[in-house]
């Protein structure tokens, strides 16, 4: 009897809450598994899915968003050993779970901390309230594979944005496995969309896409590519988050900068009653 040949797993993209193969049919090999190689068409499809999810996600209560993020933390905790089997250190998985919980706790507090009534001299109220920017494209950092990924996704979605993530091409298994976690964590389809493959192919499409409102270049280490993406983003005045080119300590207190960077403040006036 001949030796059995194991069935190689194919990791797919995560778009609109589903797991399609790349429309190009391409894949590449990572740790004896096939990983889909996203195309420009896949990037455009992901933006369509993210845009369709904006109204429902931004319109959800902050409490509901927080509960869904907390559920994601629960599901991630339950898959701890699966991530460890992929080569991710156990303490990093634990830190990623804690990071989800930390951001979940901010969901119903941001409006009070970064919004409120402004003092004015007149018979009216002046109220400022933070609102989500919309569709955010994110280039994920290469390492730490899981904690870095959670640290760029969670602050974007807890504030009501939807995201299209260009995962690190060298560390994609954490991203696609996280997609499997999110798919079973009550997160509405399209809120998080994950593309694997070459960043040089998908990121320029996202940067120039007129239906993307902001782009986070955290995972872009090539200065010339970062500049190219900024130029493309300028076409429709996208908000660009380009951190300083220094090594990030992802285990440190993340602060609120990533959340507030992807918020817009709307101020309204209302007359006082007599």
C-alpha cells in the first residue's frame, strides 16, 4: 500500500464575511499550506464589501460594538493552541486577547472622553461628537504577526469604521486564521476584510480607491512605497496614518492615538428652550 499524501490546506481571502479564493486563482506556499494571492480586483471587491457594512456597523450602539469585540477575544482565547501551532508564541496570543478586551472596553467611553458640550455665550447648546471616518485600508505590520494585526484592526473597528487589511505577505497565516475567528464571533460581514499576498499589488489599489476614506501605513517599511501610497491617497484627500519610522513596542500601552486618528468630530448647535 502506497504512503498516503496529506491534503494541503488552502487559506482563502476574507471578504464580506465569506472566504473566496482570489479571482486570479493564484496562491503561494507558506508553511506547507497554500495561501491565496490577492489581486487588484480582490482589493476592489473588499472595498465594496467594507462600504456596504459601514451603515450598519457605524449605526450600531457602542455597547454592541464592544460586546462583539469582546466575543472576538473569547473566540481567540479558545483557539490559542491553533495559533501556537502556527509558530506564534503563547504569550503573544495572550497579549492579543488582552488587546481585544482593552479596545472593547473603550467602545462606549470614547464619546464621553472626546466629545461633549462646549461652553458658548448664547441661548443654545453646542455639542461635539466623534464619528467614524468610514472605510479604512490598513497595511498590517509583519511582526508581531498576531499582536500587531490586532493592534491595527481593533482600534479602527471599535470606533465604527470598517477595514480592508493588506496582511503581511511573509506572515499571512496569523491573519487568515484570525479571519476564521472573526467569522464566528458575531462580527457582521464586511466589517473586517483580509487580503493576503503582495502588498505592492493591493496597497496601491487601496490607496487610490475613491471609496476608501483613510489608510494606515503602519506595515509599510519601504519609504518609497509609503511615499507612493501617500501620493495616491492625496487624489481624494484620504486621511493618512503614517507612523514615524521607528521600531514600535507593540506590548506597551497602546494609548488612544490609533482610535482618535480614525475619528471625525461633528459639532452641532441646538437652541435652548425658554
